[in-house]
């Protein structure tokens, strides 16, 4: 089985590789262009990334979305990847300059977004042992993020971002959290 994103036709296609033909009708549930697809390690789930700012999980056997879409990115989502154990999916938010982790079972965010690139993030990938997430960006950089994150992700924000966030950046990247001064060197 192979999956392809249909781009601006808003579809995802599953393909019978041996027969070199589509395996059924296209999958449809996104409200905008679809750019990224990834199978979980056992091939039972598919994650898709869309301009509608969501990630969707699909049951490959039933060809139906699993639950509500994963939301939190402020701009189109362009890339997705499953962790080697299949318990998490990572997403690249393109022009919101963030990558996010999601718990597959609960379909909820894991921690805070990964912030640090100076331009759009185009791709996410896990290390084979699942301990590191790699992101590539239009800022011509690849960043490696340790997934051994502390239990209190807000307290780790300075380390993750590499600097304090301004109130405007906080609102953009963490709209669900009230602004906090969390870095020791941060001034009011």
C-alpha cells in the first residue's frame, strides 16, 4: 500500500503497489489542499497534513477519519511523521514556524510546540530510536530536538526556543496559555 497527497484536489489516494492502480476511491475530509501523508509503523493508521491547518488520522482498513482533526497550528500543515513506536505523530506547521507532537491515542498535543526556526518548517522526521525529532526549514537549517522533555513544558520553553518569547510570539505559538515570563534573563 502506498499513500499520496492530492494537493489542491483535497484528496488522499491509497495505491495497490503490486497492481499499480488506486486502491478504491480517494479519501476526503480536509477542507483545503493536502500536502503530507505518513503511515504508522504497522500500516493501520495514516496521518495527513493540510492547508486547512489540521492533521487527520485515518483508519486504513475502514478508510475513515479517526476522530476529530488535530488542531493547533496557525498556518497550513505541510508534513507529518509517526514515531517509530506509533504512539506519536509530529507535524510541521509551515509558516507558523513550529513543529508539534501529538499523542495518537488521545489525539491531544504533547507538550508545547517546537520553536526556533527563523522561517517556515517544511519537514519533520523521527530518529529510528524515537529519541529525537528533526525539522528542516526554509531558513536553510535542520534542527534536532530531544524528545526527553520535562514534565512541565512551559518551564522548558527557554531551552526549547533558545530565547524568551515576546508577548506577540507567545500569543501566536501558544494561544491556549496565558503569557508568562519564564526565562531568567527575560525582562518585563
